[in-house]
C-alpha cells in the first residue's frame, strides 16, 4: 500500500517542477520573514526571483547547527508566534538546545509523512501500534504518535522506561507494531527473556526503528528475537523529526519525502554537490515548512543518494544508510551527545585538568557512557587516600554531566597524566560499540 500515491509516485520531471515552485516560494517567504536569511541572501546578491527552478538551489547559502544556536531561541522562526502550535527542542552541543516551532500546517504535513512511512512498513488501521520513543521535547514520541493517529491505527503512547509494564501491554493487548530505537528494541527482547515472555506469546509484526545508527546485523537480531520485521525510519528535528525518509518493502535504501524535504549530497570540505551514488554530507531544504523553514541545512550525516528505480513503485529518491557523521556527535541511548559538552563541564570545575575521555560501550544491548577525567595534581594529592572525598567529587561531576547531557554517565577519576595522550589530533572518544 502507498499512502499518498500522487506524491510518492510522481514522475521525476513533475517532481522537479513541483520542487522548483516550492523552492521559489520558500525563498520568497524566508526573505520577507527571517532577517537572518534576508541578510544572507543580500550578501550573495540574490533576490527570490533569481530562484526559479530546483537547479537554482546551489545559489543558496547553507545553514548550520551553529546558525540555529546563534539565533537561539526563535531567531530563525518565520511564522508569527500566534501561528506556532508546538515547540520541540533537540540537544545542543554546549549550552543552548535547538528550538523548532511548528505551525498547524507543519504538524499536519509531519503527520502525513509519518503515515506514509507506516503504510510503507505495512501498518494498517487494524494494527495496534505502540510508540516507545521518548515523549516530550524530542520529536520521536509525538511525531510517531500523530502519524499513527493520522493513518488510523490505534496508538499506545508507551514512551520509554516502564519496560515490564509495556511488555505486559504488548502481550495482553495484542500489540502488532512498535516504534522505538533499535537499541531499545533489543532491550525489550532482553526484558522479555527475563520475564519469561516468548516471542510466540506476543503478536508484534512490524517495527519502525530509527533515531540512531544501526546495522543489518542488529536488524536480524531484533527480527529474530521479537518475531517482527524491522524497518528503518530516519529524521532530524531541525527538518521535521522522524519521517524525513523511510524504507519500503524492498528495504533497499529509504525513500525521502522529497516533495517536502529536498535532499542534496555535498563534499563536507569543499561544499561542492556530489553526484548520485557518492557518499557525502546530507543537506536538506524544507520546501513547505512554515514554522522554521531551513535552506540547505547541513545535517552532518554522511550517506549517499541512490540512483535507479525502486521496485515498490514509489519514485521518491532513496538515501542509503547513515554511514557516519562529519562532526563528532555521538548518539547514546538515542540522545545526541557531543564531546564538547563534557569538555565544558570539565573546564568549569577547578578540580580537573582539561584531560578527559568518553568511553562508550553497549552492555546487554544498552549503551553505556563512562567519562574519565584527570584530577589536578593538588586535588589528587589531597584526596587520593580519602575515598569519601573521591566519591564526593565523582558525584559532583556526575551530577553536572547529567544536567548538561540529559543522560547519566559513570564517572571515573584518574590520577594526573594517566589518560593516554595521542600523537596528533587529540582523541576524546573510545566507542566500543560495533556500529
Ligand atoms: P530525533 O529526535 O529524531 O533523534 P535528533 O534531531 O535528536 O532527532 O537527531 C537526529 C539525528 O539522529 C540524525 O541527524 C541522525 O544522525 C540520527 N538518526 C536519526 N534516525 C536515524 C537512522 N534511522 N539511522 C541512523 N541515524 C539516525
Ligand atoms: Zn521502494
């Protein structure tokens, strides 16, 4: 089934024509409503009327996460506050999170894009669908929730945590579909084992997994242990949230909702566009967004756009899996974590030398984060034979980290000079997860 055959199966030429029109409109719109973009376009000597076709997109300036942070909180918002009906926030690098406001039309488009994904995964109105992404400021929970309602399946707003109760509901209610991070899916499987629930005892058949990188191997393991078929769903809050792209039954790349989000792949160093099939940084322009439209937003995600047609009948272009990042962002338990956030905490405390290491691992299918920090010599000398003092210092650091990162980190204090020095560029992350 295809949710919106008109838009998902439009001919290449018609799609380019539609994208060109929408691009012109969005440039006109931001020119008049977002001073940041007006100034950028004026600097480049571009008027909205210079943008006529989708090919003209390369004339436009890029937008980065830093631009969003510099214009915190509402600087890039184009719609008046009275038109904004929802605000989400994504974790920032240091300090300010990224704020994204949505108008009613935006939420409607988002819900439809999400309904397109679910339909491509084979979800129907008969399904009972559990949303186990985080509800709240993250886009995962509410984004998926509205999509399920939009397409008419029954939604169970489970959220994360409370895993045993959730599994009881999955079993007792005959839940057939679930949206969550792939690592949470594996955690569910573990918990099922612990509770003695077998996959034969549940009716799960479809999983919508995303918000973090995962592998084919993980897919196979999740499918085997939960007895369902797992589909990839991709998105980011700056552009919309989950549903920017989605796998179809062919599972050969993810179709992009390109009538709303225009993709480009660029070389992250030269910023030159790259041809189909080549891996580079994924860039999106929102073609219809009212709340916070973005021109050529650099996602920092590395992937390629796939050439050729898909057997499923959809003509929307496909992107390959996310192969990495062009910055140092980590995704730990679904939360974006930047080493620079840890650095800012370490530097803010007198007790520590600016030497730290993030050790990320996956234990029993759950991501773990350990932060190692070197104590300053005087602190080390005065505390190393009083375990209580060390303990207190660890707690103090752990508390500060938690409030900045939004996830708990295990802290390990180290003696001066014991964190390995790298030759050349300093290394602040050891990621032992095999992704
Ligand atoms: P969300 O709340 O949807 O996770 P964020 O804006 O916090 O949105 O994070 C978006 C980032 O998450 C993306 O830029 C990408 O790095 C990662 N991500 C989201 N979905 C996937 C996916 N299916 N595969 C790999 N990475 C993903
Ligand atoms: Zn397809």
